[in-house]
C-alpha cells in the first residue's frame, strides 16, 4: 500500500545553540525534551498535582508548560500569568475555555485531564501530544500520501465532528494546529473556540488568512460550516504541502478566498470531490464534519481495513473503523518533534500535601480531574483511579477513560474541567482579520480587552508568533541564501514586514537593504544568521546584519551619523543587554553600521540598526527603519519549541 516515506528528523531548532543562555534563567535539568525551554526563575516547580519539566510556549496572557503527573504521564499545562490572575475578565475567559474543552471526547483531539480556574494561578491540564505540526512536517518531510493521507483526513474530520456535536466551533483550523502524533493526527488549540449557542456578539473575525471561510470575511457568525471549509483547506495542505489559496500578503489571501480562487492540484481523485464540496463558497453546500468523516471512511482503503477489523471483533462503529484505519497505516509519526527526549521534573516529586500549591482543588495520585472546592484531593484521586482501572481498553486519560473523566468534570462543575491541548497559544492573543467588525478601540487610559489582540495580524515564523497592525504589509519570501557564484543552493524562507502597508518596487531578497521606498523589517531564520554578517560571517549578539562582501552604500531615507572611529575600535563587550521576545530574552543591540557615503565618496557615515537575536531558536529580527513599537510587538509575541 502507498504510504508516506519514513520520516527523517527535521533540521533541529537548536542548530544554532551556543553556551550562552537565551532564557531568563536556567532552572531545572540541562536535558530537556525537544522544543522545550528551561523554567524561568519566577516559574513554580509544580502546579496543582503536576511537576513542571520545562516551558512549551508563552505569550502575553500566560504560559504552557510540559509537566508530569504522579504516574509519570506527559502533560501540557496551561497557566495564566500572575499579573492577569487577579483580573476577573481573564479568569472568566479561562473558565469559558475550560468549560468548552470539558465537553470534547474525540479520538483525534487530546484528552482533557482537569483544571482549576479558581486557583491563585488558574491552570488547565491536557494530554501532551508528541510530534510535529502538519505545517512543520510538510515543510521538512513533504506532504502525506496514500493511506496516511486518508487516515489524516478521517481523523481530523472525526475531531471536528465530535467538537461540533459538543456544541462548539473551533474557529482556527490550520496546519499549525494539528499535531501528527504517534496514534494519529490530533486537532489542538481551542483558545478561540466558541459555543455554537453563544448569542453574544463576536469581538471580531478570528482566524488566520487563507484558512477562514469567505462568509466570515463578510461578517457572518462562526458556524460549523466555517470549520469544514478550513478542514477542506487542511486536507489540501496535507496532500500538497501548501494551502489552497497559496502564499502572499494578507490582502492577497483574503481576495483569493473571497473570489474562490483555490488550487487543489495534487489532491488524490478519491478525496477531491469531498474537498471541493468542503471549499464551496456557499456554506449550505458544504458537508457537515460528520458527513465528511463518514465519507472518508467509505473510501476503498478505509472500507477494506474496517471490514477486516469488524471480522476480528473490533467493532463496526465509525470510531472503531477509524481506530482500525489508524492502527493499520499510521506509521513513523510522533517519534520526533516537540516533546521528544527525556522528561525530568525540575524539582522533587510533589507529595500529596503539597498538591494544594495549585489552589486547593487539585487531583492527586495522577487522577484526571480534581475535587470540587472544599472536597479532599485524596477522595478525588480515589474515584478517578477506580474509574480508570475498568476502562483501560477504551483509551484512558491519566488513569480513567475519557468518558468517565468527562462525567467527573461535569459533576465537579466549574472547579475542575479540561480539554484539548493549547499548544503555545495563550488565551486571547488571537488573530483578528483586517477589515472585519471589531469592538471599539479602548481609550488611551483603558487596558486592552482580554478578547481583543493589541496587534491583530498574527504571523508565525519558526517557534514564534508575533502580531502586527492590520494595515501593515507582511510578505513571506522564499529565497536562496547562496551569494557567491560557487555557493550551492541554500533555499529558505524569511519574512518582510512593511510598516504602514508599504512594499518594494524591486525584487525583494535577503540582501535587500531597507531604504526609502522599501522600508521593511526583516525576520530571518538560521540561514540569515549563518551568512548575514559582514563578509557573509555569522551574526551574533555583537555583529550587525549586513550580508555583503563589501561595505554597501548608505541607505536612503534613514538618519545618518558621522562614523565614530573611537567607538568602532573600542572592541566587543561582555555586557550585552537583552529584550523580551515573548517568554524568552533575546540578545538586543543597537549598532552604528558603517556605510559608503556617495556624497562624500568616503566610508565616513553610519546608520542605526536594531537587532534582536534568539540563537537557540534560530530567529533574527533586524530593524533599520526605527519602528518605535516593534519592541512592544516582540514582547507580546508567543514563543515555543
């Protein structure tokens, strides 16, 4: 049978690791799971019944940790930042998310474990899913094919069908929100999910350009049909390595979506009719997620495997047939990616009496759901353990079946709930599409609404998601970082950000100087770090970005200053400042970059360059324009593995 080739380990995110720390402290073990960063000095060693291992991601509203329960199971733990824990609005949003997630019991969504939204530091715990996101997998290993693609389409449709049956719309289905785990694809990140029966006004149109249904762009409410549209686009990406609306700036993606200009070339013939229906401009013409799930299961490959499973007594229900399909063809996924490697708690194992650190409503003994306020943790653990012992064959979550865990969560009301893993996305730092209806802007003295992102255009690059104003032009550039004639091809991607919505009249490359008429910020990866310094040397915390073998002319439209030879000869310093990029401390420097002055015909001039560098994450941000708010945008970014 045709399946995807055995995966090869992708280039490591730590390819540029150095002996220098890049986080706000190195607490805990030196060996961390892939994609994790060490706990910071202010982080607790434990939350509720869970022992923290490291950070998965962080953002303006909170952090997501990798953690262990008492039985050693791997947990994803979402915790609100202390500075927001006292805000009733943030607590209410967090409780809403937990309540929604408690309803979901899907084969292809992470199992919920529990939450305490009344704790001093509210937390929410879910199963950790090890593996690469679909976007990372296709970028480094290529698209899925054959029965692996069929299983992917079936699994993600099943997750949505279950979510919709629970009365929830996801609102952010995209490749970065699907993990290819060992047991199948897992739909994650319910941070902007919404109850279908929620009659309150939406704060705006949330989602990611290229994955948002056209009716949503016109202001229509989020529905299950909008999720199905994104599912169709997701299958296109899995089959081809690119979304149906291609790449480009925000306005280009939105225009193609509105006009129905999609590219599905490369989608297999057996899946194509279903995908085309899912991408229909008319929501009424799209199948429901349940219909899509069942239709995929009726494809020849899935049908033959289901018949085989039924013959050996494995069951004939849709979920049974999905399990049979995944068990037969889902191979080679989840062995690498985020979470791979040793999991060691950063501190001693919590005792039962210390479990109250999470706020008093915590479970103990590895139970999935804690007790309600005022109930004993030991009693909750005993009930969960007994329930889980009899349901191991049906799929357990921290010692109990998902079904029993959901009942337990319902019985304990809002004190203990749980749901799908929110991977590196924290509460309300969510994308808002430009041109959509939104709440009125707050007054200058008011705090931003917890449901309104300060910089709504969300841009993902490597392990960072950073927001920019809706009217800025953001371009992803597929480039070749070869420079000299004999250099081998070095393909890679970088991001150009044009403040105020500008653009370049000439071809944009990684060596293009930000100058008048082409003012842009560069966000580069490992290739730019490796070859971006003077003479194509690597960029480090004391080296500016000037990818050239010669001193280039001074850029036009920027403030110039005389060359200070005394400063230039002062040599490097050990005192390098840092500035935050999300939850990480980046090396930050402001350089006087020398340039050739065409008016004086001499190398007697400099211009200012600001540079943020995360060497361990392979991220470099270069600003020659002097954008005042860029530091705040980067500080609000979300960072993860």
